[in-house]
C-alpha cells in the first residue's frame, strides 16, 4: 500500500515541492527540483519530456523503477550499473546509440524497455548477466542487426519483443534454451529463424509455423507446445510427408488455440497430391474449442471427418480459399449451430449446393460469401426450409453458371451479386415460377453487376 505522503507529481507548471517522505516521483515537462534532498531514497522516478542530468544516476541508490522515455536522452550514464536495486528500466523513445556495458551489472533488473530508440545500434554482449530479466523489449529499432548469443542465458525471460526490427539479420541459435519464454513479439522472418521452437514448451504465441522439407522444422515440433493461445497458421503443408507426421503435431491437445490456419502452396499438378492432402488434413484435427478456421490451397476432394459439427461445435468463422478439388464441403458445415461467418472462394469443383436434411440450416450465420464457383449450377433447398434465419450479408461473385438462389431470409440487409449472368432476380413481392427471387424489404444495401434479369 502506497500512502499519499509517499507520492508526488510535478507537471503543467505546477511547482509542487516534494516532501521529505516522497518515495515515488513523477516529473513531466518540468525540470527536476534541485532543492529535493530525497533522491537517494526514491523507489520510483518517472520522467516524461524532462531531460535528466547525468549526475542523477549517481544518487538514485534505492531506485526500483526508473522511466526516462520521451526525454531526448542522448546517452545512458555508466553509473546506471550502480543502481543495483533497479527492477524496471524504460529508456524508450530516446536517442541513445550505444548502451553501456555497466547496464549488465543490474542483476535485479526484471524489465528492460528500449522501444523506438531509432539510433540504437547494438545490444551489450554480456546481456546474459541480467539473469533475473523477465521482459525484454527492443521493438521498432531500425539499426540493430544482431542479438548477442548471451541472450540465451536469460533463463527467466518470459517476454521477448523484437517486432519492427527490420534490419535484424539473425537471432541466437540456442534460443530454445529459454524454456520459460511465454511471449515472442516478432515479424514473420524472425519466427522463421527459430529452429528449435519445440523446446519452448511454455510458449503461448506462435502465429506462424512454416514446414520445411528438411528435418529442422517438421510438424512434430509442435507436439509439446500445449500452451499455445490465440492464432496459429501452419504454412507450406505440401512439405508434410504423410498423415502420421501431421498427427504428431497433436493440434487436438492445444486447448487454448482459438484460430487456426492451414495453408498449402499452389502446385501445378494439384490432382496428384489430392490423396496426400486428404491424409494430412485428417491428421490436423484441432481441439473442439477452436472458433476460427481458415484452409487455403487444399487439393483434396473430400472433407476431413473432424469438420463435422459434433467435432468442432464452437466454430464461429470458416474460410475456404482456392480448394480446387473440394466438392463435398456443404453437408459438413450446414448444421453448425454457432457458425456466424462463412467465406468460400475459388472452389471450381463444386457443382451443387444442397440443404436437403432435417433441422435448421446455418441457424446463426450472419455473413455468407461465395466467390469464383465456376462450375456451380444449382443452389437448392427443401421447400419451407428455415434457411439462414439470421443472415445479414450475402455476397455471390463470379458464379457464371448459377441460375437461381434459395429464398432470401427476411433478415437480409446487404446483398452483392457480381458476374453471375444467368442469375434471375425480380422486383415482385413473391418468387416467380422461373426461380427469380424477390428482394426482401429488410434490404439496406444492394449491389448488382453483370447479373440476369
């Protein structure tokens, strides 16, 4: 508990005099009060737009938290190493070019922030001496090219932020030693440099995993990463040897994962890969808690068994893109109770969409997009079927053979139809015998381009 007698704030030309009992001081856009004699007893000092004198670092003997961001600091005093009680240091938005080696003497330091230090050229080689460091942030520094190998000695490190370090050429090869690492905020190229990601068993974020043909990055590396949260996108799945390798990833055990992307690359002769793709996707069954699924350039002709509603009951968004041979997808997804958004693009093998089964169809779906269905001729449903009862947005683009749509639901607000020259619409209050669908009164936005009558 911090009492009011221990805190002081100086800002906006209000010349407040710190009391002798002050232990936590914030100074913004003002000079440090020279008359204050308690700097050696301060626990917290926050300076914003207030340039500190270099001698200050000699007297902050009890400081725990030091923030000197946005101060235009040109260099960090060598005396920084004497602040042995320091736990939190923020020098962000400074003009420092080189960090002093004495910084590595702060053995109690737990957080080091140095983001947006545009002039910063390097990190001290003995960084690994900061054995109690938990959080290290050098985001958006454009001159740093190399991280020291001693970074791998920070065995208590939990957060590493190097996002926006565009000139960073390499990372330490033994990063996998940081077994307590939970968060890595980095650009895609940095993620691809991490070769032993399987050792980071406490990692909670892995936005991208690229499968390679060699043995360094096989899907089995994902097996023990059971703490993954948020989003995971697995790329280059054409490099997976067989379905057994896919199973070794154990995606089904990743209970905290909410969004999954499965991506192959375009192959010139995709038909010969169809059976292998089907085996691979079957082995990549996610946990039932998954909410968002994206599949791109899958060349299989059939759906994986785990796409059934009973297996992924919580799925809310599904996106299928350029799955050229897939033709049986709809029966697997129509009766999903929680699906809110469905986008399907580039599926030329699909010739017919049918909703002929019991129960409601897409009971919660709000957004539906169909694009580049070159062979789609028929989209039918049983008469009186309760189809899309909550649909707000429907988009049908480049379906040149499609002649009719199912009845529009009364909830529809946005309708886009483009490049569907055989599709029939009418302005009557009821559907006609030729299959023309009337536009519902709920419609607020309509876009028609190159469609039938």
